[in-house]
C-alpha cells in the first residue's frame, strides 16, 4: 500500500466539538442519519456549527459498493415509516430554510426509495411551509416512474451526481452506468423544466483533462443548471487510491470553463460537496435564470 | 480552573488520531473559538477550537504522535 499524499494547506477545516455534538445528538434522538456523518464529510464541522445538515434517508446501508464512498455497504435496513415526520421535525428544530435530502441507494426496493422521498417532501411542506427542498437521489435504476413519484412531490432542486467521467466508471463505480445517470438528468429537465437540476463530479481520481471536457459537454446537453466540482478525498486506505490534490487555482479554471459552457451556477473548490451551501447554489441559479 | 484536553473522537468509528500541530505555545492564552491544535483524519486536517477562554498550560504529546481517543493530550486553565 502506498503512503498517503501529504495534505495541502487548503484542506484545513474548523472543528468545534460542542456544536458538532449538539447536531449529532439531535439526529440520534430522532433516529435520523446524515450524509455528513456517514460519508465522513470534511465540512461537517463547518455545517454543524451553522446548524445545517444533509439528511440521508432509507437507512445507513447502501446496496452498492462504490470504491470512492465511505457509506457502509451492507444488507439494507427496514424503511422507517416515522422517518419523514422525524426529518421534518429536525428541519424545524434546526430552523433550516433549505433542506437537502439524500439517500442510500436502495436497489432492493421496487421504486428505489422514491415513495419515501415523496413522503419526506410532504412532511416538510406541511411542517415547514416556505422551506425549499433539494433532493439528491441515486439513479433510481433509471426508472422514470420512480422519478415521477419524487418530482410530483414538488422538490425545488433535483440533484443527481454523475461523480466522474465515463472512463472511470468501471473501476470506481462499477454498479452505476454513466449513460443512465445522464438520462436521469435529461428526463427530469425535459419533464419538469421548472425544477432546477444539479449534478457534481470529483477531481483527483486520475481523470484526464479531455475527459472532463466531454463530461461537461454531456451534462450541459441534459440541460443541467447547477454544477459542483470537488476534490476526491480518500475515506480510508482501503478505498480507491487518491491520484492527486488539485489546486484551488485549477478548480477556478474548471469553474470558468463550466460557466462558458453554459451552466447557470458552478461551485468549484477543493472542499465543495454536492450539498455544500446548497441554498446559495439554488439562489445563484435562480438569479441567473431570471436574467 | 484546570481542565484536561483529551483527544476528541471526531467520528463514531475513530479510535485514535494524529496530533499534527499545536497552534498555541505553553503559557499562551486563547479565546473561545480560536483553534488550539490540529488533528489529521483520513480526509482533512481538523483545527479543533477552544470551547472557552483560557491559557494552554501543558502540551502532553508531541506533534506527530498518534493518540487514542479520550487520552489526555494537554492541560488548560480556563476562567471560572
């Protein structure tokens, strides 16, 4: 096993143990999971200090085993019927104005978990009126009916991550399919044009610059509005090996390139994650659309 | 009042951490929210912030030491 690369200065993050514990215990009390915790997110300290979090529904066990991801791959758990209401209560208690809900991939469920998303949206609309909601879904096996169930429940933003260029899928995300993810984004935009669509990918997995170019072109072709570009951070020595740390300057160049290609809003820095400062991204895209 | 600083458990599954750097010298005072020391985890370097105003009395581990979670790494004196 090769020695881990030395972490650059731009990967230093603040950590306030007290604030982190407050949010963590609220989630525990309400039997909720956050992707912040399950994915070992580098921004957990910053976000929990601001009392914001991204809910992860349908358990903490994922039915896929992507080599870049820290979420546990294990037998799926029973769907909790109280989860939608608990999630809405937590959002109200935290005073969230924009809620992001993601999921573990549930290939075992006929609808991939779409109905639980719809229930969460319903609970949030009832308990937290005026709060905007962003869903960050799996590819839901590319099932348009399942996507309809989620979209008809009225999210403001639909996010689905393509994660990396096509060339890396077989090595890093063998259970996902590049074309299927593009189809998901395209279908949602074509069928629900008023919903903002969003996607993200990582750098540092060994991608080539030309591959990123093709990836951006493919995403723009789906009509995607918002793009996040982030540094891959290897969760453990057992995960897919990090190839390199991309500098903040290079991230800025990719951002400019993405904006030139036509994305309405782009977040591109090493520590950006797909739900990082999600309200800001949504507002930015709305303003750009209004112009 | 004297208080111990212990290696924090930043994640449920974390068993030990690397103290990469002290950001305050022995005898140096700090304000609540100021970073006191750095802990490296798999993904990032965490700058752990002070929970109250005080003075760093003792650094009990060296930079680069691997320390089990919950073990004493330093002593601080905080305002009553």
